[in-house]
């Protein structure tokens, strides 16, 4: 297990390097970019940039220094917000995004697996068809369409819940649901498919031939293999939820990292945008790594191969 | 005895037959195909029939609801532009992005995946490692970076989206190629002196097509979604041109006073994705080799 | 009569399918007495497995059983799932065909066994694990304690089936249903498992319902036999009666179709229903017969070696090299058949592919018609391929599913005769198709419309297109039912006589190889351990492995089976990644001495055979 884990951790390093390099050189290549010397910049930002990126150094050294800064948690100065560093902005926005995304993820996993399992067990019955029709709608309606609709129905028309902002838990209900819905749908479909496949396997027939009751067959024998595809989907799901949070935060006015990102993108705050990309990219790579390790721990055959 | 011509009407399992049989049997997929066809024709033809241009302001009717009498079928937006025509124009962009970007990803993905799978060994290992690394990138963010740094252009959107989606295609094609390559019918062809090029063209590619067809129908909605997402954030096509994502964005801002601005483009977008997903699901049920046994 | 363990009366099994209802079992009646083994034999689709599943209440969702199946007087058909669960595993238990997929890959052996015991015997976790360990010892698994913590993939095939048996017997059921329990196993392992089942049957005082397609397995293990075909009972009686005085035509045909290891067979195997070759014979007569150069050397294989690179687990481990074929030499004369036998992983398929130059060779030479194939330029090799063809094991997999029969059989024409016009093409395609017993109406069909036997005929037709000198047959009949197998073997032998073909016939079934071969080569762990003419090999096996193989094959003759002394080979095949030093077979050989570990035995003449064993002279 330790060797397996070590191998996977080492395997993630090139991915991280490519990620950071891609962001760094992209911004370098940008016309009218922050390092464009023809540009008139406020002197204090000019000075900050000079200090942060050592612009007079050769390119590879600049990259090295940027990497070094990242290791220390230093994302450089913001382009737009003169008094803040990018690190400070991330530190301010991320906790909010984390709460939103974490809740959505939890909701997606629990509800998705439950719905998918029930549908698989009632295969081709009404429950199954209804659940899968709902799931089809869930993956076909983009969350930036779903979110305003939810606001229109529950906030504007019914006035049951606030349309966003920060406050108590009630402010979180609509954004979390809007963010989670496509993932619930996807996970439900995934779970149903893999559960049906597992239930057809020979070893399930063996378990039944031993007189184990249906519940024991499902819980002890079928659930784990059926959940493995769902576990490995959690990596892409994280990426999808982070991406989705960008629009959801925008729509509901949640002051999270995604909102900073969009503002930064529209204001051409290059350093902030790049910082967020690198930060989220690292987050996704690390989360993928964790999912990978959990999978290896759950499936005895992985380490063996 | 001319038996060969006598029996030539017997139907076998050519891919086109497979697809057709599937669609006939799966009613949902059949209806979805029809609906999609109708919408495609509509977005192309309908704007021509409407008296309004997509960027013309009707100063008498700003932000009015749908009405047959004014011929503003879906109402107008805050600038008095006809929403019906704008929705159709948005559809043109969305469908075009869907097709072009999918074609881009198809070409790169098949070339990369088939090469890796067929050559195998070390090259395969290196090529797939590259795919793995790229796969872990938060590409949506990179596309946004591109839009921010290099300005918004429709070509850039095509290329960027196509460049994301080829990864899945490459993986699938490579996996299929690897398993096909080991199939005994390919060995039989090699034993019969058939050249590598002909093996790829006559044996590998025809057997890949089913899976690729399924995957293409599932890639188009993803691609449309990405474009709408960018447009929703204001990073996609630029005014006065529009796309469904941009229209939804405008609608979301006006939804309390003009809900039609949200509902019509949103419905068109969702229905298109819905149809494509349904067709993809139906095709997969029929063509996925894993399900052949049932 | 009331003391039968299982009594089945007018059992019917029906399935509702999209193509309409299908009756899988029709009006079946039989009984299993205490301590008795009833063998149910039949070919695929005969309904034998569905009978077992119906008794266990495990039919697929679209299946329904009616009639009666009484276990010790209690009716099983129509029992609720809850009531049935008290019977399954406790009173009646089942062992399935493929032990790899039948054990849960995500649970340790101990946990899987524990669930059953805790459920039926109400044991605590600790007690259940202790009991599980005892059971593993009873099925002769060494280091039982350690095995409990292992996952199925960490065990060998034979050991997995032992675990299945241990699990099935752990609650001391009155009846054990074994559905093709040894079909997925090698013949030496099959012998171990069958012996174990015979021993445990008396130890546990269990009755057995043994389902199999193999007449030999039935002969040696069953007391009574029921022959099924198309869901119906064709013959039912004591094993002696069914084998020596079969009343039913189908039983007789089935018995006649099985090649036997212990006696020379008539030139043609009897077939259940004659293949439609009448038409083909006329066409074949038009083809000019090839002059037979007597004993002309066709193929020389000299010191052939094949290696594969295998990726190893671990951080910095380098790919390891697996020796699949190690220094194999043989010659093949025109019109001769060389049989190659060995168990899975012995390298026989790699040998076939290396001879055909489908995979790269690591060492040695392959000369066809005096030309070294590896020295040939690509174009020359391509031209040589007209003379060396191949037939594969899985007939469906060897045909491109998206091509019609005409396209498949005509592919060699595209390669070598692109100049031919359509009429001439069609004519040539049709003529080979007719020769293998297919008809013109098959030309435009796709492979999935054919049965296994017909598909194999298509494969043979493709190989015959350019009248090759050599056909390498890689397990061409092992995926087929006995009656179909006989047809294909007859076809191959007819073609050989007719066209002076040379065959390399690879199989794991020693009886089939005996029937078709002139000479036989036995392989073990990539090496040839014995090469001899057919008679010498089967009547005077010199290598201990050959002897063990021959002893392990069940013979479809109850009296012969009863009189054989059964001492199956112990242990499993060593990993080809870490072959033993010296003689590869020494770890399982009852005659192994120190020299066998130190020095690798080379093939040398002993009597009329070539044998790779230091002690060949001493062993008789």
C-alpha cells in the first residue's frame, strides 16, 4: 500500500508542474499582458510586479522564482485590488466556496447513490423510469439555467428562501441545490448502471446460492464494487463542482473565490485569474490523487497489478 | 446457379443497419432525433421568415412579452430586439460550435488514440501519460484564461473546446484499438498477409465506428454546454451576436420583469442537450460492445 | 421411495424473451438418492444448468419454473425467497463453473466463508473463522490460516475452486450441485478437484448433482446419468447402463462422437447429424488434387524462443521478461499432423504465433519450404503467407463482425489477387465455402448469424482460399460442443488427405490430439518435454509429465475409470515469470532428484521418443 501511495504521489508531480507552467507561460504570451513593458501601469503595481516576478531575470529564472513563491503560498500581487495580494484574496474567498462546494458534493454523493441504488433494484419499474427521467433532465439542464429558475420559483414567486447572499443556512439552500443537481443526476445514473452490472455478476449468484438474504447480498457483496466507479468519478465531479461554483456564485451573489475569478477575468486582473487557476488546479490534482488512493485501498486488485 | 445475387438482399450487421434498427426500437431516441432535426431546421430557416433582424431595435416594443399579433413570438429584450430571432441566431452559434468543436476533438482524438493503441508499447505509454496529465488540468479555467488574455473570438472557442474534448475520445479509441488489435480476426488478417494500413482501414476503423458514434453524440452536448457557460459569463461571443448562454445570462438579469427572456432560450438549450443525451444513451445501449451479451 | 434426497417431477422452466417464450426445460423427472452422484450431461443449450438454477430458485428474472422438486420431502418450487434462503447454502449448496468470477473479488476468502457460517449456523465471527479454516484444511489447502486473509485473485484457479467447494460444504448440506465444476480448469487440476469431490462426498455424506458436458467426467464420478438435449431427458439410468447399453440414438451418437484417449478410433468420428458435405464433394472433385511428395520436409523449427515483456508492480521495477517459448525445435513433413499439447500457459499458442511470424521471436529459426522466414523481406514474407494459414480457437472472434462471409472469405483474394474480376472472385469464394459444407445462401450473411461450428467452417474456408501447405490450428475445437467438434475434426482430416495439408494442431484435449495427430509434442512451461509418434507417446509415455497428463484425462468408460489408480499430480503450475531452476517440472514431479534442480534436461532419444528428463530410462 505504501509503495502504491508513494508511486501515485510521485506521479502527480509532473501533472502539477505542467499545470503551473501552462498558466505561467500562457500569461507570459498574452498580448498586453501584465509584463508588457509598453503598458502604463500605476507605479506601485509596477514596483510590486518587479519585485514579485523579477522581470529583469531570464524567463526560466522567473518561472523558478514563481514556483518558489507558490511553495511558500505566495501568489503575487493583485493587479486590480492595489492593497491586496492574490493570496489574501484567495484566503478571503475560498472558505465560502469550500462550504458551498463541500455541501454540494456531499449532497450529490448521498442523494445520487441512494437514487441510483433504488432505481437499480427496481429496474424497469415505475420508480426506475421516473428517477432516470428526472436524472436525464438533471444532466441536460445546465446549472446556469437551473439556478435562475430556482430563484424565480422559490425566491421570487413563492418567497420561501432568499435568493442568495450570505446569512444563515437558508441562504445556502438554493446555491447548494443548484450546484449539486447535475452531479446528483450524473451520480445516480452511474450508480444505477454499475449496480445493475454488479448484480448480474457470477459472485452475486454465488452469494444468493449460499442463502444470504437480498439485503445482505446487496450490502456485503454488491455495494462496494458498485460504488467503485462512483468513487473514481469523484475526481471529475470535484472539477465540475468547482467550475459550476463560478457561475453559481455569480448568480447568487456569493462572495466566494469563483466570483473573484469572474470579476478578475472581466477586469483583466491577470495575476488574480492566474492565481485562482493555479490554486484550483492544484486542488483538483490533489483531490484526484486522494480519490486514486482511496480507490486503491478499496479495490484489492489495483495494487496487485 | 447464381446464388450470390439471389441472396444479396439478406440484411446483416452493417453499422448503418445497427443504428437504424436501434433508433426504430428506442422510441425516446427516435422522438429526440426528430425533435433535434426540427430545431436544426428552425434555427437555420426561421430567422429568414421573421420580419425582424437579430440586432434591430423595435423602439415601440421594448421588453414586451410574447405575442402573435406583433410577430414577436418570444417577446423582445430590454433593447427591443426580437427574442425569437435572437434565440434562433443563438441556436446557430450553439449548434455550430457543437459540430465544429466535436469534429476537432474527433480528428485529434481518433488520430492520437488509434496511433497509441495500434503502435502499443512504449509510444503508447508515453502518449497516454500525456493524456493523463492533460486530463488532470482544470481546462474550463484555462479556456477562460485564453479568453481573458487573447480576447474573445469564435475560432478560439472552437479550438479551445475541441482541444479539451479530444482527451476522452483518445482514451476511448485507444482502448478499443488495443482490444481490437488482440482480436483473433485481426490476427487472422495478419496471418493472411494483409498490410497494417489495410488492417486499420478494413478491420479496426469499421469496428471503432459504433463506439465513436455513441461518443460523438455525447460530446456535442458537452461542447454546447461549455460554449453556453462561457457566453453566460460574458466571455463567449460578443454583442450584438449572441448565443443561448448569453441569452440566458441576459434573461437571468431580467427574470423578475421579463421571465420570457430566461425561459425561451433556456428551454431551447435544455431541449437540445436533452435530445442529444437521449440519442447518445440509445445508441450506447445498442452499440456498446459491453452490452452485446444481453 | 420417500427417502430420496431430491426428487424432481415434471419440472418445466420457461423464459419470456423479446422473441417470445422459450422453454428451457421440459417435463424433467429424476431423483437423487442418499450418497448418490447423479450426472446430468448435455451440450450447450440442453437446459442442464437451468435445471440446477430452477431447483435452487436462482433463475433469471424472466424465468419461471413449475412442476415439483422435493428436497427430503419438502417442496422447493414456489417457495418464497425467505424460505428458500434457509435451504440454500445450508441444505443444498452449489459450486459454479468459473471460480475466478464466482468468488467476490472484493472480499477476502475468510470473510466470504464467514458470512455463510454466521448466517446458517449462527456462529460468532471468531467461531465462523475457525470453522472456515478447518474447512480449508479439509479441501487440502495448505497454510489455511494465511489463505483466509487473501483475496481470490491471489489464489490459483484450482485453489479458488477448492475454496468454492469448502464454502459450499461448510454447513454440511444434504445435496451439492456442481455445475461444470472443472470445465474452466486444466486437466491435471481437474483430476485433483474430481478426486477431492469423491473423497469429500463420503466424508460429508453428501449427495451430488454433477452437471457437465464431459462424458469422461461422468463415467468416473457418477452413479446414475441423465442425458439431456433441448430441455428434455433423452436417457436416464445407471452409469453402466447408459454407457454400455444406451437405448437412445442421441446418447449413442454422443458417445461415438467423443474421441477416446485409451483406444485408437475409427478414421472418421461419428457425428450426431451428418454435416452437409455432399454438395461440397462434387466441387472438390473438380479441384485438381495436389501431388503428394511423400515425407518431403515442409517446416523446420530450430531453437525457437519467444519472450514477452511484462510490466511489474512497484515503484522502479523494470519490465520483466517472460519466456513463453524456450528453445523449441521440431520438423514437420508434408501431409503430416503434429499435435501440440499442454496446459494453459505452457506456451503452445505463442509457439503457433511465432511459427506464423505473427509475434517476434527472440531466438531460433523457422524455415518453411527451405526458406528462413525471418530473413525474408516483408514482401516475400507476405507471399509466403499464402502457404501458411491459421485457424483460431474462438470461431466468432476470428471473424470480423462487420464483414459478410463473402468479404471474410474473399479477403485473401484482395491481398493476393486484386486483379480478379467480380465473377471469378465469387466463383472462388463459393467453391471453398461449398467445400467446407456451407452454401451459397450464406455468402451475404454476417458472422453473428452463424453457430460456432458454422463459424469455424467459415474460418477454415478462409484458410483454404489459396490451398496452403501448412495450417496452424490453435485449439480449433475446444470452444465447440462434442458433436460439432467431431464434424470439424472430420473436415480437417478429410482436407488433409485430399490436399496433402500439413497441420500443427494445438489443443489441451489429449484425446482429440491422439485422434488427429501423427506425431505429438508435449509442452510444459514453454519447453518441449516429449516428442514422439502418436502410438509411442500414448502407449509408452516417457516423461513423467506426459504420464501425469494421460492419467488425468477422464475416459468415457465407467469400468475403465473405476479400475484406474488415481494419483493426480499435486500442486499448480509455477509462475512462468519465475520458472524453477533445472527441469521446469521438478516442483510437481514425483521422481525429482537433486540433479533435476541443478541441470536442465535436454530433449534426447529414449526408445522411439525424444524426452527431456534425466530419469526417463528409470521410469516406466
